[in-house]
């Protein structure tokens, strides 16, 4: 039988040259011209310029994954085995030269990215939320076949979104045996990471070698990313997302992968995302967390002071972490001493600072990003002495119509600087500001309102 009549198998290739040779044999087998391949690719919604095909088949370099995808699909075959072979060869080329020098076999498995940061040893509580995340990501909650499961963990600064996501991702590592991708999207910073930059990083992690060119446009990068992630058991953790716009190109296309997002913002316009809202830790978990940081003996010796510290931290994990870290490096301090310092509202935010961990600094970017009128609303709300208020109360405070007050309040809820609590008999919603957020708002009011 003439070789052109035999369908070549991508597994036969070990080097870029052999791979391209098989692609040439594939075209001979398909009996299609470059022009016909271009037209057929178009029918799949893919781009395969004749000139590119001619150039790629004429060289010995490993073609881009996007090309392989379009070319193999145009030949009428499933691209995945070819993409898998391409990725295996790319990974072997990117690997240090040592194995080849020792005559070792090229690894037959694609790269398995393991990008998760380390889990915290003293992770405490959050059982229900962990279970919700786990059920959603593993499809146990009934995500239809082929749909990418997605969970968004939201909540205020320092409430423990990243810690929960990283902990859950480690727990699920075995389920996502093809890899775990992680990126801090720096959504709370003035300059969040651009999706194109993240896509390039992810593509490299999935085996596209550093020496290989990648497309320029975000759309093409996203297509390639969807191709390489399709049907693979990959967990994608998008930490600290700024907006839907930032994460949309980073979502895989078909089932296999799953996505875990964290954000201080409510991501409402991405369809099919299960939302897990994190609030302050229950008091007993706050105390347990403190005990793990400072030592169970110290907490057992001063249980009331420990409970006071957790309460004065508003049960916010970041604040408890800072308080705990301060006590851990001052073993001679009784817990009551720190509780005493935290009781002074004027000084509390100053006390909740150690090294690069600080409650005040964690709130600053969120506040800075708000429109002027919403920032003013936030400051004035900090002066309220009541735990809950309605849009009507805010309207009186701001001296504006209720509808406008509500708009500002909702913007603050979206930024997790305010919590909305459903309530009966007060027009449906009451609002609550976390104690530490209120202290920050009041500080801003003291500085900015008196300056104005
Ligand atoms: N469940 C937990 N058990 C123990 N420590 C926790 C827990 N949750 C959070 N922490 C600690 O609290 C601090 C803040 O947590 P984390 O960074 O996860 O918050 P975040 O919500 O992601 O904050 P940001 O909005 O700034 O990204 C960290 O030091 C973390 O170690
Ligand atoms: Mg975080």
C-alpha cells in the first residue's frame, strides 16, 4: 500500500522534524490542496492561511498549537491526539538537555503544571464553604456534562478568599491530575494583570515552549488556551479578579477543566458561576485560629481575652492573623494586653499591622477605586454609630434622594465594603458595615471631610 494512503499516527513523532513530516503525510492522505484546507478550516470557524500552511510544512520547526488544531481539523480528524503529541514534543524540547544526552526516552506525558502556592498549615473552619466549592468543582452538584464548572468566592478584604481557594485546590489536586494553574490577577491593585499576559503564562505552563511564538491577539491566545485545556483535568485558580472582563478570556471552553475564582467584587455577569460568599469567621473558629498561631496554652490561660481579641478583630481572619502574629513574637505579653490596646477604637487599625500585613492597607485600594460620590458616602457612613441602616437612613445622612443613596450603597456592596442583609419591613434590605471597615471609613472622614 502506498504510504500516502495510510493514516499517519502522531505518536510516531519524537522530534519537531518528524512531527512536520507526519503533517505532510497527513495532507497526502487527505488528498486536499492548501486552498481546500483553508476553506475547510473556515467551516470549523478556524483560520488557516494557505501561505502559512505552505511555510509550516516546508520547515522543520514545531508549528504553533493553533496551526495544528486548524490543520488537523481541516484534514477531517480530531485535533486532540495531534495537539497532545505536539505538546509532548514541545515539552521535551523545552526540558533541559540532560535526558537526551543520557539517551533517555522523551517523556510520553504532557507537562503537568503545579502552580498552587503552599497551603497554610493552620487553616481553620470554613467546612460548609469548602464543601460547596468541592461539590461544584467536581460536578457533584450536577453541572451538565461538557460545561466547565465554575465557582466564585467573594467577600471583603482579608476575609480569607485566597486561603480558602488555595486550601480547596490542594484538597482537590488528585481530581485535577492534569495540572493546577494559579494566577494572582491583582484585582485590588491600581494595575490589574492583563488577560493576554496571563494567557501567555498559562500556555507556557501547558507546554508551549518559551522559544515558540504565540499569537499577539488576546482572542487567538484564548483559542489556543481553550484548545490546550480542552478535555484535560485541569483546575484553574484565578485569584483576586478585578472584573468579568479580566477573567472571561481565561475561562476554558469545554468540560474537563474547572475554574475557581476569588474576588472582592460580585461577578454577576458571568453565567453559570456558583457564588460562595465568605463572611467573618464564627467566634469559636476565630479563637481556634488564634490558638493555632499563639499556642493553645496561652489561649487556655486567658480564654476571655482571646475571645475579646477575636471580637475586636471583627472575626476577620486577616485581623486575627495580625493580632496572632504580634502575640507570637511577644511570648511574654499576656493576651489581655493586646485586647486592651485593641479596645481603643482610635488606635485599633494601628495595632492591626505587622510586617506587610495590615488591615488598613488592605482596604485602601478598594476605597481609592471608587467614584468620588461613593467615596464620600462611604466616609459619612463611617460616622454612623448604628450596626445596621437602610437606604432611607443613608439618604438622610447624605441629604439626597433614596434612589441615589441606594445606588451608592450597592456600589459599596459590590466592592465588599458593605454587606447587604435581607430584612423584613424596611423595604427589603438593610446594610451593615464591618467594624474594622467602619473604623477605616471614619478615619477617612476625619482626614478628608475636615480638609474639605
Ligand atoms: N480559614 C483560615 N484559617 C486560618 N487563617 C486564615 C483563614 N482564612 C484566612 N486566613 C489568614 O488571614 C489572612 C488573610 O487571608 P486571605 O489572604 O486569604 O484573605 P483574602 O480574602 O484573600 O484577602 P484579599 O481580599 O486581600 O485578597 C491570611 O494571613 C491567612 O493566612
Ligand atoms: Mg486574596
